[in-house]
């Protein structure tokens, strides 16, 4: 009876799997604070893609950790850089069986850990960063990315990248816009995953968690600039923002269940104070209930398999 009247659905296709690949790594390596999540080698991540397809997952998002970093994040726009190689390798391996999403941001590639180029005072130079983003978008599109995840939170980034893509003939490369991304305390384990060099915070360009109107304004701006999908990040502690974004967006809404939210649940389950599977299903359904069509989550592979078994 409960199944008969349930009005919120969750399927493997709703789950997007983030994957970390580290340049020069010889064997997969665990990540501090993220139980069962790995940094992969340029070979081992291909097995994960096979598992994802088998579980019914439709999309994966790639983050790359380079050997060399500098102030401008030069490796982000290297045609044979680690992220470009990963995208090309993934495309050759899976064909069109997965939607390949490339993280378009400089933070993994800069020696200061910020998401953009810094000026002489050590502050983000928004317009100079847009030039870098446009170049990075072209490199990733040429490598075979289906979607570019614009996680850097620069003003005008969607319009800048969209214009560059269209001028170079990449009209079919889409943009997953991080429209409402907050300066959150839940990103810590992710920074371990990408070995971030950040010292300080990103409050000058990520949003204030005390505001909702700004997030919705950014959603509307990104849609006007040509976003194909929009993202709210984090997810679990921003369900209200997801719901409001879904109400105003004429494009699909995604939400990123971030590393700290993941770690919080895993730690509670390990301590024996919650039922792990029940809690995770409840969280995933809550994000769907709020209005997100796509949930980017480190539980994607495990719970896609569980959903497939249930069906």
C-alpha cells in the first residue's frame, strides 16, 4: 500500500557519480574523511565506469588532481592535461553509454587553491578568470565532455563559456551551472580528495548561507546566460533553496550532496547511532522531494545497485 501511493520516485538515472583521478598515482588511494571513496589511477577509474553502467547510472562527474600547480592553473587548459586525458579515455571506453561531466574550475590546478586568477592584492580577478574558464571549456569540450560543471562561481561565467563554445562549434556541449553554491563548512573532505592548497575561505565569491534571494537571482542569471541545467550545492542543508530553484527554473535542477554531508552520515552510522541504509535512502528521497532531478552523490554507485535490486 505504501508503494502504491508513494508520489516521489528515485531511480539509478537520478544519481550522478563523482570520480577523482590523480595524475601519477600507481594504485587507488583512500581519502581522509571519505569512507570508501578513492582517488583513482588513470586506469582504475575505467572499471568504475563499467560498474556505473551496469548499475543503471547515466552520468559521472570528473575531478582531476594534477602533479604540477601554478598561480594561473596552467594544467587546466593543457590539451594533454590530466582532466583532458581522463575525459578522452572515458569517452573511448564508454562511447555514449554515460553522460560525461567535467568539473570546470581552477581550484584543483592552482597553487593557492582558489577557483580563479588572483590580482596583485591576492583577491580574485573575476574577468581574468572568465578568460581562463572559456579556454578550459574549449579544451574539455574538444576532449569529449558532454557537460561542463561551472563550479567556480564567477560572475558571468556561464555566458562567457557559452559564447566561447558556440564560436568554436561546440554548440552541443552543455553547461551544468553551479547557480547556488554556498560558502559552506561541509566541503572539508572534498579538499582532501583534490589535495587543495587553499588557505582561507571563498566567501568573496561563494554565497552566504544566510541568504536565499541571492541564490535565486543567480539561478535566473545563469538560465538567461544559457545554462542547460542548474546546480544547488550543498544539498541536504539547502533543501529549501532546491525547492525554490525548482519552482522558478525551466531547466532540470541538480543538487550536490557534498563530502561533509556524506562524512557526517557515515560517521553516525559507524558509531551505531543511525540505521545507515534507511538514513541514506531518506536523504536521497528528501532531495528528490525538494525538486532535484539529479543528485550528485558519493553514494551513487552503491545505491543505484540497491535500487536496481529493489526493482
